[in-house]
C-alpha cells in the first residue's frame, strides 16, 4: 500500500465531523437555551444600591422566572398581573437596553401619595383604604408629570393607570424608580425574582 493510500485511510478514520451537522446541533442547543431562559427561568446579576438591604450593591445572582406571571391553569395562558411586594426585573424606562430590579409598590388603580408637607413621605393606598407610609427625601418628591393636582396644602396623588405598575427600590434614598420615570407598563416587566442564589449554595450544589 502506498504512503498516499495509508494517509487517505487515516484521514477518513479521524476526519472531523461535517460542518453542517455540527452547525445544526449548535443552533439546536442555542435555541433550547434561549427557550429555557425566556420561558422557564434564568440567572441574572442584580447590582447597585437601590435594592439594599434585600440585594447587595456588589451584585447578587438571582433566579428570575417569567412563568410567575403566566397562569398555567388557564386554557388561554393569559398573563397574570404582578402583585404588590413582588421583586421584579423590568426593562428600564430610561434606557431600554438595560434592565432594572425593583419592588412592585402599586398596581393598577392604586394611589401613591407624595406629601412634601410631612418631610417627603409617600403613602400607598389600595381600593380598600389600607396602606402604609414611607419616608423619602424631599428632592425625590418631584412628580410633576404624573401628579394628580390637589388643593394648596394637600398631598399630591399618583394613580397607577391601567396596565401599569409602580416600581420602587427598597433603598428609597438611593433609587431611581417610578418616582423619577412614573408608572411602568406591565409589558416591560420581564419576570419575578424567585430567589437569591448565594455562592455558598452554588458550592454545595457542585460538591
């Protein structure tokens, strides 16, 4: 057998897989990963001061699931509404290329009160008349574009419109949120934060 024949047999035995099947498998894997992250759950890093002390300013890994806002028991699979108290990830109204992590304070129909006369307090009130007060700095009480006019000396109220939510950071003194950009459309809410994934948990899971 000639040297060329031996080389040809060796090449046929160890030749790499065809390019097209490899590319197809790669596309299938990427499509599966995209499907999982967009419909089931994904890990995101949330950093910054706005969600202190719930999340670290240095960046916490959180598990975000869009399924939290899909009714699996409904035949139509209609999107359900975020609830007060939910920590969510949403598209930033100020920079659509970025995402923000905030807490839902108000939902459709709720009133948010800005009360400069009491040092910059915000009051949330639902349809039943229940709510709570939270202190905020006076300079953050400027909501001219979404405020409901009131008589002189009274508090100013923001009504969350249909199809919107009111988002705030847990660290009110250092958070850019609905007090700055107003109510956020529910369509911009990408998912609910289900849990914080700690480094210790990750190490234990790998062991």
